[in-house]
C-alpha cells in the first residue's frame, strides 16, 4: 500500500469538496484519492491519470454515493462551475459500488465540465 497522505491532494479541490459537503449536509465517503504510481498501476490506473506524480498533487477523488444524493452532487457541481472540470458517474450495480468521480485536472479547460459514465 502507498505511503501517500491527504497532503498529496490538491488544496483547491479539497477546499471545494469540503464546502460542497457542508452545503449538502451529508457524509462523503471517499473511495479513491491519491495513489502512488505502483498502486495506481495495480488497480488499473491510466497513464493520463489526474495525479501529477512530479509534485504528488492528486486532482481527483471518488465519492461513494447513490440515488438522491448523487443527483444533489451533480446539481451542485453544475451550479458552482469554475473548479470542477471532470465528472464521472457510476450509477449501476450494488449501491455500495456506486460513486461519483470529480476532478479539477489542470490539463482540462476550466470553462467546461467533461462528463462520462462508468459501465
């Protein structure tokens, strides 16, 4: 397992997520965040993963969420543009395996939110 701490998370992303959690007023179980390169490869990470290993700042995280709470997060992301640039949604399968991926990947246009779904 990695020896990467929460210090590896991008500060702007974390401030945004904390603000969102406070406004929505429900817990955000984080299921994936900063990963070291070897662990990232073991779990199927890609070469264009949103962590910059040179500075060890992770620009993405996954939040376990489903149903109404998932829609509340999506609504919040679209109502508060400017920081989040990627939104991945896994809304199928057992509830414990559903999640939303959010990122502020600096390689993406900050005026757009790229959206995708996981099958």
